[in-house]
């Protein structure tokens, strides 16, 4: 049954809770419904992130959207099917926004940002992939295709939200090596996703 619409992100108590139905099906192993869910929530997540962090720029917004999608994928088993889906999703978005704000503040205080060139178009509407098939699924595949060290760095720093020091201790690598692996992983993900859109 094709996805015919979902409640707005601001309507957590919708009677139909169609996003929750998609997640329940995904938890039972229905990969087609999972892809449907990711396609449905991606533009909604992007709208929320843009409203909260749009001042940081298009690249930061897209990084945060990817962080949220990665987190949803990593913790999808924690969703309680008896509860509404939207508040669960908004809690993840809120946590990633807080992590993003902390990261942004640390970078602004201590590091010099090196721009590697545009990774998206400057016009927000050009980056709307709501009609693009497999945007979120492509992200999932791109993460799985990363080399083990880069994938571990993404999981620890982006998904679990550990600080670089905590992630370095957990992985047994240096903070510098972890920073390099995270940076390379994000660059690889951007390139892979950009190629998929061409």
C-alpha cells in the first residue's frame, strides 16, 4: 500500500499516526515500508533543522539532517509501537540539534574552518530531495560502504554523539586520527551522495 501522506511534525497525536505505522512495519522487517518512512520524514526533518539552524548555512543543515537520519537508523529498535512516532522522532532531532550547536560552538572557538568547495547548491529548493527516490536509503548504503575506521568514527561521533576524546578512548585511537577519519568519512559521504543525485 503506497504512502499517501503523514501528519505534520507538529501534529504528534494524529489519529492515524501513519508514520508510526510505517515504523512498526519497518521494525517487523518490511524494508520497503522503511524506505517509505525515510522518504516521508527527510523533508520534515530538513524543515525543522532549517528553522532552528538555517543561520549556520546549507552544508551545516544537510550535515544535521544526515546525523538525524543516521540516528533514526541506529536507534530504530527503541521506538515503542504503542506510542506516537512524531514525539520520538522530534526527540532525536532535538538531541542532534543540541549536539550540532555544541559542535558549531567548539569549531567557532578553536578551529579554522576549511571550505572544500560547495557540496550542495546555494538555493535551498535545489536541494529538496523529497521527490528523489532513495535519498535516505542512499545515505544508509553510503555509510555501510565506508571503510571500517571511517564507519566506526561516524558511529561514535555522529550517531552516539560522543566527544572526540570519548570516541578516541572507546576506539583505542588518538583524537587526531579520529578527527581525520570523521572528516574523511563525511567527505566520502558527501561525494557518494552527490554522485547519486547526478
